C-alpha cells in the first residue's frame, strides 16, 4: 500500500492532511523521514508521525528447515505433509514459503 493512502485511511486524517504531513517531513517509515507518498509500506513497516506511533510493524520471522523425504514444499497439500506441518508455531497459517535452496 502507498504511504499516502495508508495515512489518508486513518480516521483523523484526510488526503490533504496526509499530503501536508508528508511535505513537512513529519512522517517516518522504519526510522527514516519519508516525504514521498508513493513510498510502499506493508504490515512490516513501522510508521510514525512526529512522536506518535501509527503502526508498530510486525516483526518478520524466517525459518530454515531441512525438508525430509516425503514432505512437500507447499503451504497445503491434499495428499502429503507440508513443511508447515513440521513447525509448531501458533500463526503458521500466516507464513509463506520463500523457496527451496537446492
């Protein structure tokens, strides 16, 4: 999502107020001042206006696994166990595969 859209979706801001905040250099994304509303932000981005935290940013997590024979590199499969089945994580439905290393 674009930063200007993120800001204008907040209940206390409209598009004009979001543009003014960006132009005045009061918006920080991941600690850096951002003046360009076209900057892409995600759920992992930490977004602040002045000293007010608008979005804390979800911490990214990475897992590297040794895939046993018979386990497929997929998030779900009808016939075989998947690599996500190897993890005992509460939010494993939110995880995505980055790919195989071979």
